[in-house]
């Protein structure tokens, strides 16, 4: 009888385990760039620490081919959620893609304007006439650069703006082939680690540049609101871990993304830059929340400078319903 009881108990345990596994909601998240980039650390931490699993989600990461591809794949349902920027939805909704931001991953913008200290540049007003690197001419870091130039009465034609991709920006900044860049914190750390002294100004100090955002289609939000909420809350949990202890977060991160195992110190410095320059909140908004007035200001600039063809209702480009429990 004892063996029969144990056998029954094991079968029951397996049944419960199987039921729990089947209760997990499968969710595919599409990154716009390789998922090992430090910019995506909150997602890797949330996955590795089991935050998505605790939220009832079975998350699979996939890699897209840039922001436009992610927006398209999410809009047509080939991915459930994806990575963009806070302004992505206002750009693509004008082209008929019904997506919106469901979480803004920081109260500051991700774009940083940096220049070599040996370039003669002392501030944004000196960028004219210099070679400046951006990822591409359809990227938010480029649009943010245009806004910074406009704040000083300049346009793209007043500088030698070059689309170089991430690796090209780093290499050319180190070589001195370009004197300035519009990019993200990890590139700055990589350039400085090569012995180049830089001065950095967050684009947000000049223009309401936005942080990374989680985007979803209108249809997925309507059909799977709890999955969206669970993913957003789990990712915000990981951001709070980074803010609370960047050193421990870096140790945890390299344990999950082993290609960075030899670069713990560099990863920690990158995370501290994100804490100070990206995640830091603007006012009393909770982490994850969009600011409608800021989005409207961004859209007005984009329309005036013909970056987008037409304005869309600003309430359609975001929702804050998932950022608080």
C-alpha cells in the first residue's frame, strides 16, 4: 500500500506540474537589434530571474531587423510584443500600422549626444561643420539629432551627418573620422574604454527625447490584456533591480548573457549610465508611464520638419494602463 500511495502522490504531482506549465501564456517578444546588447538588460534579467514565469508567461525572444521591421511584425501579429522607442507609434501609425506604446522604459531619453574632447566642440552650438555619426537615417537617434541641431538654428545640411551603424559609430569615433555621435550609453562606454575622452549631453536636456518602449498592437492589447500587463510589470521589476543595485544587476546579467562574462566592470558602468541618464524619472510619473504633453511636443516637431507625413491622435500612440499594478 505504501508503494501505491507514493505512486499516486507522484502522479498527482506530475499532473499539477503539467497543469501549471500549460497555464503559462506563450508570448513572443521581438527585439530590434541583437538581444545581447546591454540596452536590453531588463528583459534578460526578467527572464533569467523568473519574473516573466511568475507572471504566468512563457516568453520567447526573437530578433528583428530594426525598428521598422519590429513595428510591422507586431502590427500584423507575427510577434506579440516588440521593442521600439517612445515615439515609434506616432511615426508608424501615420503609415497605417495600429500599434501603441504600453510601457516607456525610463523617464529620460535614451539618446546621448557625445563629442570628442579634442574636436574643438564645446556644446551643441558647435556641432555645425563637424562629422556626426548616427545609426541610420530612419532611426530615432537621427531624429533626436535633428532636434538638437534645430535648437541651435541648424539643419542636417549644416553638419556632415553619416549613417554608420552601431559598430561604425564606435570605430569612427575612436579613429577620429567623426567628431561627434548621436547614440546610446553603451557606445559611449566602449569609446571611452578605447582611451578617447568624451563629453556627453543627454538629448533630453534639449528636446523631449524618449526612452525605449514596449510596443503592442491594438488587437493584441484588446485580446490579451493580462499578458501585456504581466510582461510590462515583470520588465519594470527588473529595471527597479538595476536602479536599486547596479553592481549586483551587472553580476546577474553576465550570468544570463555569458558573452559579457569577462566585462562585468564595463556592464556595471553601462548600467549606472542607464540609471542616471535614462531610467531616472521625470517628475512623479511611475516608471513605465508616458507623458502625453511630451509626446505631443515630439509629434509637433516631427510634423513641422516633415519626419512624419501627418499627425495622429496622440491618445492613440500610447497607454499607461499596464504600468501600475
